[in-house]
C-alpha cells in the first residue's frame, strides 16, 4: 500500500484505475480496500478474492510453478508456459514473449515475496472491492479457476467473467478480450 502511495505521489496522481495479474490482482484488491478514495476502478486478472480466515493456496502454487521456476532455462520456461496456458504453442513460438517469461523467472526474488503475506479481506473491505473491481479468470487457469474461488466470487457478489480458452496467462493469451473487458469496466458497462 505504501509502495503504491509513493508511486502515485511521485507522479502527482490522486486517483487512478488499477489493473493487476496474479499476485498483482491481490495487490490491486489490497490497495483498493485500503485506499478506496484513490481508486476509481480495478481489474483483477488471474486472481480471486482473498477472504479473512482462508488459507493462501501455497501448495497449489508450488505444484504449478515447481520445479521449472527453480531452474529458469528456456526448456523449463516452455514447460511452465504449457502449465500456465490453455494453448501454449503461440506463446512459445514468440521469441520475444519467451524472453519476457524467462526474465520474469530468472530475476524473480522469492525471498522478497516471502516477506509479503496474503491477508484476507473482511466483509467491509470486500464491500469496497465489490464496488470497484471486475475479475477476469481464464477457464483453464489452474490457480484462479476452481469451484471454491468461483463460489467466493458468487458469495460476495463480485463482478467477474470467465474467459474461455485462457489460462493463468490470460492477458497474454486473450489480449483483445482483456482490453475490451478493461475498457467496458472503466466505462461502467
């Protein structure tokens, strides 16, 4: 929250729209709940709602990302992209995209992430998020798409869309759909 506060202050922004993917979706929710006056609309891609008392899906994440994430070679990145996407061929054949994925994992600081615990939101915070956020989840997302996560979104009456033929890399796989969803949400449709 302080980090985003600092960015906004440095840029001179008082109110912004936010979008985040995966853990970034959680960061968007957290900032929205803590600083609702600073957030117009929020888009959370490849993530669900974190509820107080609910355990973080650490084991699920480890099963998905390991062992490939520990050894960020080109071969392992292809395997990981295949696990994270609906149709990996197009992403894997795009050399620039693969360089991006390789850099993400090669320079990812696991120790830095361990310092940041996912804290679930209470009913009041979820009400704030509900008024501002739209969730976009791929139908093949092995992290965000599950009966439990969809039940939470429904239970708390959060706006969401399931994007067919997309996985955890939803913004890479279906950029046109995601761009249109963001535009529609920002326009209040």
